[in-house]
């Protein structure tokens, strides 16, 4: 049920159920489940969005020659999946000297599914922020032509603006699109003390499903600066902001919240 409660009361509120707007982890060893057991809370996983691959025939309308670019930028594993899917559909062979710039080490390591991983051509930011990725790109920007693989309705404006400001040669490659999932049953049947968002599209999905949604005391968590902005632009109060020095992941932020309350997690 959509909650009808009082305003956020910080530490006085007992957290019982948390909604994670992502698919349930495949491994039982996920730190989310450790959190659930340790603090006796219920975590409900429900993807607020789903991705749809743009077919090669549609991608060709963008008039992008993938082989022209010497470097590819990825901010998610999904982007990697769709990039190599597109290459396969278009029968494009990626050169051995192509460089890959990734938002995190975890995203970079996912490339091993598709390429022979070499540190001399795979780079990633130190702490998962856009800034740390920019620091890496800045060392190579003079000699590279960048293809930023992203969703046609979810590209990171901070990244785009940085590439423009720093006079990088780049192009946006739209290879998939984000669609809102039907989450009405989940939110109509259960109350949640916390809802965690990971993309601006997740926030959009909430309002696509519930145009008149009222926060009513639910604590909102957001991962990434763009997601945080989307939460605030939607008129919601942001209680848990990730990443931060003491909470690099949503799991770490939730643990800090469960220990200290929302007032300590902004």
C-alpha cells in the first residue's frame, strides 16, 4: 500500500521493510542478505525499469561507424552487453588496440566476458564517481575518439557536459532504451520504510505508475548524482545519498542508516 504516515522522524522510526529497485541478486552471498539477517529487516527486490535493445537496423540511422572510435565508455554492465550485441548484429570486429573506460572496476572486469582483458587498454575510476573516471580519461583524451554507449533516454548529462567542456572528440551511441516496469502490485500491497533508487529512470517509473505519489515519511535513497537530482526534481526529500566517503555502496549506506538513522546519512 502507498504509505500514509507522518513526516520523516529520523532515529525515532523503526525500519522494517526496504524496497530495492533492482533485480534480486543471484548469489545468496550478496551483502544485501547479510544486511537483512544482521538487522532483521525485510528487503524486497523489484526492478523499476527494464531495458530494451535497439536493433541494428534502427541503430544504423544514427550513422555511427563503431570502428572509427578508438575508445569506448561504459557506465554499466548493461551498456557492455548491448555494445557487444550490436557489434555482433552488425558484424563489426573490434580492434585489439581499442581502449575501454569504465565507471568502476566491477564494470571493467565484466569486459572479460567479451574481450581478452589487458590493463593497458582497460581503465576505470578509483571510487565509482564520474570525477574519478574523468581523471583517467583526462590522461588519454588528446589521442582518443570516444564512443559513449548509453540508453537513448538515460545518458549522463554530467559526462556529456564534461566531454564537451574538455574538448574531447566523442559521440553518443544509443544502443538500448529504458522502459518503466509495472510496479503497482508491489507498492499497493506492501508498506515500505525505505525505497532505494539507482537511476533517474527508476524515479520516473515510480511516477509513471503513481502520478500522484506522496512520500509521506518514506525514506528515499539514491545512488549517483543524477539519481539524486531526479529524486529532488520530483519533489521528494532525499534521505540517503550514495556514494560518499563512508558509504561507497548502497549496502554500506543502508547499514549506516539502520545504525544511526536518516539524519546521519544525508
